[in-house]
C-alpha cells in the first residue's frame, strides 16, 4: 500500500491536535509504515456512557478519519468492560458505573452514529471485554505493579480530590490501567483522546513498555466549547449541536456561534482547505459563518439538505431585522436559591413565561405574561399566543421581546 509522504501526513495529523506525544516518534513510525507498506494501528476508546453524539464528540472522530484517509488502520474500542468501572476523568467525585444493559443499548447507538464521521467499512470495532474479562486476579496484580500510587496521583482530578480529602475508590485506579491494557492487547501505534484523557494515554505508553512493546503515540484533541463559547459542549449545559438534529436546527444553531469562535469550529469540525479559510477571513464574517454552517450540516445530512437549511435560515431570520450579534443566555442560569425560584423537573418542558424571566428578557412573571398577551413575543420568528406554551429542553431558541430585545436562549434540562 502506498502512503503520502511523511511530511504531508504530519501536516494533516497536526491540524486540530492539541498535543502529540512524541511527534518525533510519530514521524519514525510513519516512515517505517511507508517503507513496509503497513498501516499504523490507530486506537480510540469509547465508553458507551451516552446514546447521542454531538459535535463535541466528533472532534476526535474527525482526527480518526484523517488517519483513515491517510491509509492507516482504525480500531474503535467500545469500553463495555471499562464502562462497568466508570471513568472518573474530570469528575470531583466517583462516577456511577453503568449497568450491562445500559452499556449494550448505548453501544448499539454509537455504532450507528460513528458512520456519519468515519468510514465503518474500514474500521475495526472491538469490545474490550474480549481481553479484559479473561484476566485473572494474578494478571491484574502484575499489571498494577507497573505503576505507583505517586504516579496515579499525578492525574489532575485524583490529585485535586486527594488534596480536598474527597474519597478516591481503589477501583478508579484500575480504569487507566484497563484502558492502557487495551493498547497492549492491540499493540497500538497511536491512541487518540481529548485533553482530559492525556494521563490515561500516557499510562498506555508505560504499560506497553513493561510488556516490551514500542510505546504508542498519545495524540490529544481540544475539548470543544459549546455555542456559548465558554463551557465545553455538553447536553447538560444546553449548548450543544447534536449530529442527529434536523438540518434547519443544526444550521440555525451554528449561525449563533460568535465570529471569534467560528474559526475554532472551522479548524476542529471541518476540513475546509487552508487557502479557502484565508479567503473567508478576509471577507465578511456572515459569509464565513454560512460556509461553516453549510459545511457541517452537509456532512451529516448531505449537500442538498444543507442548502435547503440555508434557504430556510434566510427566509426565517435574515429577511427581518435581526441583529448580527445576539447575546446568548443559558437557562437555567445561576440564579441562586431564591424562594420564588421554582424550576421544572429535569427533562421537563418549560413554560414560555418562565423562560423569558430566567433569560432576563423580562423583569417579572407579570411582565412576561403581559408581553405575550400583547403579541410582542416571538420564538424562532413565530409569534407566541399563550403564556402557557412550553419549550422542550436541550436545544436553542431565538427569542424576541418587543422590537429590539433579542436573545439566543440555550435551554438546558434543569
């Protein structure tokens, strides 16, 4: 098999990468791969902790696709065994492990969604219970002997919890070891992950050395900020774009990204050529944002659907007086524990009057109801006729009160 020149491969691999540990070693691996005409084994581990993927999840998948397009072998590990432990990464407390039924159900939805980014016909999918479930207690002891407690406490979240006297269960120390053993089982050349996975990826290098293997390259990608441009993209923050959302919803949400943040989205979520990006940067930001929204929507729904979504956006949003920059409001926000602040249960719909109040579009409940009665409230360019109308959580809404008050409201799940 013929591979592109190593310099060209590295240029593709560097795009959107946060860190490559160690790039010189990666160059050597690529050189040997080209000479032997043998692809590198590139690994990504996924714990099936949630059934729906959003654009934040696709950053690492896009990088995986880059390796595929360069001719390398991609192996996706579904962590059905490690999911029983629960990765504590980024948590200040122990994460609740999943049940086997939850893992099975989530894994099936992941399989279906992965194909929207990577080529599943060129992807090996493995379940790590295949090798981890066979390990005896003696095997586990031998693997833990490769790492010290001091090394484990170098992990930022463990160190923070230890310093704050928060509990760390022993089984949590086993998670990085189990993930690292995946690399040993595969003889992985490269492992991908978010920046919050750096420690786990480096443990993989340690464990491979102890097994006499050449250590894998640890390649991390940034955690993508959500539509608010502040918090990482997450369903719990209501600032996400799901890859299964309708084309017009996806396009509209992406048009709400700030002018500054859209360039980060271009880099991490698209493969628009650098020359075209330079041209877009020299033009009007609105044109660049449309290109971004079209590129991403087309990736998940096709070019014709993306074009129709763009026309829909123009009809609904642009042909009326909507400001170019619209403030983003998170609902529920940090409103404090006021006695009059009673919010809907998690996942329940929100009445419009409460959304207006929580978003700061009106000062009081009575003002919210009055504005609605006067026909002065529009949501996604549609006039609201009842204060008791409800909005579904987990998506964004363009809300207008009066002639000049606009906000892009990201409604979380409570």
